[in-house]
C-alpha cells in the first residue's frame, strides 16, 4: 500500500492552536475572553492562534446579542465541515459505518450485512464507503482525518492486540491497528467499543453537558468508558472503565450475549441486536425477567464503582435498542443505587441519547481528536 495520506500540511496546527481548538470544541460556544482565561495563554497568543483557526475555517464567530447597548456578545464555535472522520462499529453479522463532522453530526450512515467479521471484510466495506463519499462530494479528502474502528473487546500486550469477544474469533489476538493500516490508504485509529461509545456520547449525546461520567456499554459483553474533565480517559493500557470483570463469564451477567442466551432458553430466537427492536418488556416476559436481573446486578456493582471517582452521571448505553436501554435504566435506578445512607451525593442516572449510534459517532471522532486535538503536534 502507499503511504497513508494525512490531512494537508496547510492544516497542521501548533500547540497553542490545538489548545484553543480543543477548548472551543469542549466548551463552545465560548467568548474570546474565556479562551484566555481557561487556557492560561496570553491575550496576544490567543489572538494569533484564534486568527489562524479562523483563517483555516476551523472556527467561526456568531453574534449572540444585537440591538442592545454596548458591544454585542460574539461566541466562537467549531465549523462542522472543518474536519471529517469515518467511524466503523460492528456486530457479528452487521457493520455500521458513518461519516461524522467536527461537530459530531452524522453526515451519512449505512448498515451492511457481513458474512464474516474478518479484518479484510471490515476493511473492504470501509474502503468502499469512503470511496463513494468522496466521489459523491460528501467529503473533501483534504479534510478527512481518517477512519476509526470501535472494537469488541479489550487490549493486551505491547503493541496492543485485541482480546476479542467470543463472537469474533477471527479478530482474536490481532494487532488490528496494523491490520487495518496495511489494508487502507487512510490514517487508522482503533478503540474498544465501550470507550468509543463514551466518546460518541460526549460528542453528540447527553455527555455534551457533562464534564465527568461513566458510560455503561451493553454490547456483546458489558463494558464501560470513562470521561473525566470532558475527555475520554483511556488509562495506562487503554482499558479504563472495564467493568465487565465484575461479572464472571461463567455466571449470568448483564451482557448482550447473555440476553440472547436467556431469550433462546425462553423460546425466542434472536440472531443479532436488530432483532430486539420488535420486543418489549410488556409483551415479552423473558426480556422483562432479564431486565430485572441485569438491572439488579448493575445497580449493586455500579454503586461501588462510581464511588471510586465520583462522576456527575452514569450513562446507560450500548447496542440495545433505545426502548430497552430506557427500561434497563429504570431497573437500575431503584432503591439500592448509591443510597448508602451516608449523605453522599448521588450521580445522575441517564439513558444514552444516541443509543446504538454512539459507537459509530465515537469511532469517527477518534481520527478528528487524534489529528487536531492531541496536546503535541
């Protein structure tokens, strides 16, 4: 393969420019005065950095008040089309792929049935999607930061290989960053699916208004992602928030695979997450029973977990349909959740606004954040 093209050198940003852009993305709309206050940079540095970001069309300014005495308030915000990322989020039979802009909005999204979740098949679908979006004028190649992949599992070793969920044996113990990079002519970024979904929720969901939260991801397994001070916290080895170890694999657990098995035992065949759309707790007693048990398990364990870092909220999300996620949240939010009787503040417990879309949004944000928001160029 040819070397992976990165965004144009013309778009390369200095450290101070990255600081400004990062703050506008996390806190915007924001005033010029607040930029200096929150970054600690001098007024002159802020002015120079902001002006170059204006010139490169990364940020823009909107007048918020007009017709009043004094100067109008001018708020700075990111320009959505300044950068694009492609996100890939998949189950064992279906792949979701989307083109997401710097504001976290999904410009185009597609779903594809896949016969075999191999690196080659996943890369092929991603390549075809990007080629079509460029050809149709949906994406400027100079503004494409790369492709992000939300992976079902956690990371082991150095370089990190995927300890994949049992549903994905052909992804097991592979350096998928290297696999995808060798197959695709674009910058490639990988993250586990729970962390990707947490990042998606921070970018476009309920996490936009939160500085800290624990994202609970019910996918094929059960995992978590941490957002602290407005940023995804990966931990030393990329596995921060790995709450699945609280639920042993040889026992019933609050995971998608366990739900499929529970429904099958009740005579209800479910092949993939899309099949859950037609099921409701009121009309499906096995689903209602699983929700009560899973809600109790999460209620007990999360009550301990959240006390370790005291977040503003716990967000319940993942691959389950939105109505099932809402029911699960209600089951968790019962007596026994963070009510130790010692006067500690109780975190908000909320359902993901994005539902199953959070994974593809977060995956697509990975290349944008790595390219334009990392502390060092």
